[in-house]
C-alpha cells in the first residue's frame, strides 16, 4: 500500500507476529464482536526500547504522509454553506494536558463553546476585530526556552526548537510544528490561535498538518480550509509526551479537482506513531473534503491511544476511527447524521475501556447546538 510508514525491523516483526496470532484467534472464535461499522485492527506490542530513541531518524515522508482509507468510493455529502467567522475574546484556562492515567475532567469550554454547545469559528482562534501587534513574513523559528509568541501574524510556519514555548492569539498561514529533526520540543502551549489561508485564498494545497506533533496542548485553536488538522506522532523520539486538544474547531477542505489528481485523504486529528492524546470538546467538520479519511483517526500504526470525549464530528469515510492503542474512555461524541461516506464508526471494541453517550445527531451549524438525536450507540460490543 502506498504512503505506508517504514518502521524499524524489530517493530515490524512484532506487528507481523501479533497480526498472525490475532488471525488464528479470530478464525477459531468466528470473529470479534464489534459495533456496527467496526474495524478489526489489533493492539500495539510491548514498550519501546529506550536505548533506540535518540538514534532513529524520522522517515522521509513523515510530515506529508497520507493516511489510508477504504477502497470503495462513497458519495461524500457536502454542506450547502460553511462560512467561518471570528470569535469573541475568552479567558484561557490553565489546566495541564491530561494523561491516560489521569482522570478526565469535564470539558473546559466556556461561554458560547460550553456544552451543550460545541466550538464554532466564533469562539476559537483569534478574537473578532483582532489585529496583529507584529507581522513575521515567512517562517518563524523559536530557539529560546520559555518564549511567548502573542498577537502575531506569521505568513509562513512556526518551528518550535525550544521547550516551554507559548503561542497565543496568533494567526499562521503555514503550520505550527515542534518535531524538528529527531527531537520533540515539548511543553508547548497553543491557545486562541488559528491556521488559515492568506486573504483571497479559499483553499490550500498544503498537505502538511496544521498543528503537531507531541507534548503540546492546543486550546481554542482553529483550522479553516486546510486538508490536515492536528498530527499526534513521534512517540519514539526524544522529548515526546502526551497531547491535549480541546475546545477547538476545524473545517477541513480539499481544493476542487485535487481528489481526482492526488487523492490526499486527509484527517482532522491523525495519530501516526503517536503518544496518548486527549481529544475533548472539539468540532471537526470534514464535509468539504470529497476524498477524506476521518475527522478522528487513531489507527493501528504505532499509536498509544486516546481519550475521546464530547466531540462534534461530521464527514469522513468513517467519521470516528479508533483501531490502534488503548482508549480509556470514548464518551459523549456526536456524529452528524448523513455526513459520512460509509458509516459513523470504525472501532475496535476490545481496546475501549469505557463507552457511553455516543450517537448520531442532527446539528445546527449556525448556533453550534445539537437539535436532535438520531441513533444512540448504547454498546460498543
């Protein structure tokens, strides 16, 4: 299959052994009982050897790697309109990223973003009427620990090469990346910040993720008309740590004609060899992508897993795909009925510890409110 990651030989061997053993078990038992539309990928193997972390180099295609999706072609439902607008100022909370061993608190949204509402363009990214205090033409590379980037317009990308960096109230036309070479520069905090296209450019051919990749918090972040949203990866590399994405909004889109020529199959949040991630109270709208993978895609590709709580999701082949790693909780997620190509879910139930409150719904995009429930997924199993 094209676009596959080249893992070290030891990990590949373990993966093959696990696949073979899983096949034998499934053949004997008649298959794993899953929720409708569920997948069958297995669990990840043993812990990584610490001595290899600093020696390995990232694969050449790591940043622009596309994710696989099923081969049949659905009819992708598209919205009649999805025009973003700006947001009012909010007071940022200061909670640290949650880990898989930490109890998950209720969503931190406030004002118009709080449940039972969901994040919209108005309550994410820079505030309404925002004007930058400084403009950086081209890329901005941060090399000093503890740097605070605030109220800036960066026409290129922000490359974080120092720990404990904060990026706040900032607009970026490129990407924000803290995985440089073979190292993650962590404890990165991103708040009220957006990755959008330059004025006059509705769509982007930039296939790189908007935010990434490890040991970062992204709170009230916004992505508009990009192919890829958040990347969670590089768990095997120095400096990697857990990720928190909350109270954020993404509208993903592919330029007209690109599906036929390049088939980018993008994602809202993609795990790719990633550490544990908490995905809490976000809106991810992939209806403007005619060749998508999924709004949330944590596959069996070396991922540690995720807590997935109280998200509003639309679009994708399967909208919520969770087939790799461990999932302490998958709760309260709402999938917009009729927005997906194949079905709402592709999940491996044996990997999920807690499953409740997930459903397909009808949704008012203007107000950010669920208007009705169509089907409750009472049990993953």
